[in-house]
């Protein structure tokens, strides 16, 4: 028997199928990269918020991390950097490579660099004392 087509479909499929599979894998890899990036960003924000609120209550507001009340030389930066290094193992494919934390008078920033990316993920929070804000608001109402 004579065939009208002599294997052209098989030849085309052998070129197209690897391209389609490769593009699917690239989409999945990009989704994992973005997932890890958003998880790192969220962790940086939460750690910056913890460091921003920690004051040992010397300004009538703040949080004390439980189990560390006895330690008098506890440093916020060391706490945040230790937590960042511990979180590193929870990001499945693109963990962080470099972590930094800085605490200034007005703000707290936490910065991480994700593996496979040159850009850093930085979260900055202003230090706020709600008690002072409420007192200032109340005095402005009474004036």
C-alpha cells in the first residue's frame, strides 16, 4: 500500500513536543521563584515588625520576646539575623543567600537576597509608639 504522508507528523512532533514541555517547565520554575520571593518578603516584613516593636517597655510600649526576659544583653539585630538564617531552610528551591538587619532611631529594615537573583528584598518599617500618638491626639483635642 502506498501512504499519502510519509512520517511528517512524527518528525514535527519530535520537534514540537520538547519545546512545549520545556516551556511548561519554565513556567513552573518561574512560579516557584515568585512563590519563594513572596514568602521571603513576608518573613522580612514580620521580622522587621517584631524588631520595631521590641523596646523592653522602657518607652511604655513594646513587646518582650518570651524566654529572653532574663538576658540583659539581648540584641534585636542578632535576633532578627538568627531568625532569617533559620528560615533559610524553609524556602524549597530558591533560599536566601544573604541576610541583613538594621535598626535606626526612626526605622527598622530587614534585607535578604534570594538565590538566583541579584536584587535584594528589603522591608522598612517606621518605629511607632501608639501610646505617644494617642497622647498627642488627646492633647490636641483638649487644647
